[in-house]
C-alpha cells in the first residue's frame, strides 16, 4: 500500500493508486483512513464485502458438513 499524508493528498492521484495497491492516508503521521479501489465491482459486492452479518454466515456455512457431487446426485435421484 502507498502511504500519503492528507495534507499532500491529491484525490485523482489517490484514486489511481487505490485501484492498484490501495492508499493509507495519514494525519500527523498516523494512519487515518484506507482507500481501496473497487473498479470492476458492483455495489452489492462492495456491500457484502463489508457486511459482518454476511461474513458470519459464511463462517457458519464453512463449518457445516459437506457432501461430494456423487452423494448429491444420488440424493437427487432418490
């Protein structure tokens, strides 16, 4: 990530860097904000990426038992 002081920040430059590597904006030498590029993503992807409820759901689902494709096809055939 590129670090830029808020007092030196140029919005166009920050947006350009954010699309490739992200930008940490600092104020008085301390991190104040992070700017990440979202070019190519839609609003739903951006919202889900920042949703605690969504990531809680994903963690719960990953802890559940899975089945193979063969098991799935067998169940569907029954």
